[in-house]
C-alpha cells in the first residue's frame, strides 16, 4: 500500500448501517514513539432525518497494549443539511458521492 492508503473493515448492523470501522494499518503517536495499533470508530446510535439515517453517537479508539484509549466522542446535537432533501443524494465530483460545497481529498492531502 502506498502513502495515504489503508485497509479497513466496516462492520454493519442488522439494518445495514455502519456500526464500526476498524483498521490495524494505523500508527498511534505515543510519548514513547509510534506504535502500530488497532484503531476503531464505533457508532452507538442512529436517528432518521428527512428520511435518511444519521449517526447520533460515536467514538474513536486506539486499542493499545495497556487497554483501549478513547480519544474522541461524537454526539449529534443538530443538523443543517448542505443540500435540500430533494438533492441530497446527488453524486459528487467523479462519481464519488462528494458533498456539495466541499472538496473530495485523498487522505494524504493537507
């Protein structure tokens, strides 16, 4: 794999929604140096807005030798759609499903 690429496993719930993304192709930058460790982003809650599922609760973890380290938490408190519901499923540049008003970037771009 080249710079800016990783392998990840996406786990789905019974409704087909992502419930976790996991990768062991990531490095934790620790005080003692970089350590390759499992990284995961579990999703713990969903709601429906304008007929579309939206995650409401999630987190980000490093699974380190000393135990899991939760370094981020997400809780949806409001939602301002970028596009009106009638256009929200429009495919973005180059067929990638990009967000209008945004820019699709590779993960190794600044």
